[in-house]
């Protein structure tokens, strides 16, 4: 079976500035990260949150739901969609996309 889980994963521990496990998040200063709003660039995906700290994956491959137009395999620009997934964007960081499942509406990419 082909899979990308764990390849190049890097997880950091940060202050919880309003993150939600499983959702894209962005740096908010003071060693904290917060949930990324619709259309915003994101620096990681929250894996867990407990008390006032969170574990955020900032590198490696993840699979997330997407909304709107399907991203393109290869390189495409992604932003948070505000609902726990990602969406294509006209500006921001170009990400390596290795799989798009149009039935499940998921995308696998390198953060």
C-alpha cells in the first residue's frame, strides 16, 4: 500500500492561541498559534490541544478535506477554508500535492 504518513513529519509544541485539532493554524506571536480563518495562509495543522498547549505539525505530509475547486496534483497554492479544511488560493504558499480524491474531497500535501 502506498502512503505518506510520517514522512518528514515535524511537530512543535506551542501555546494554544485558539487552535482546533485537525485544522489549519497560523502563527499568532508569543510562541502561540491560532486557527487560520477562511482564505488565510497557514503554517501547520493542529494535531492535539490540551490545557494551554498544542502540538502542531509544521512539516511532512497530511491529508485534509478541501472545499471549492479541486487542487492540482504537483504544486498548487492552498489556504485555510475556515471550516477545518483547505481551499485553492490565488496567493500564498505553493505546496507539493501528491493526491487529490475528488470523491472524498481530500487532498494530500506537504505542509
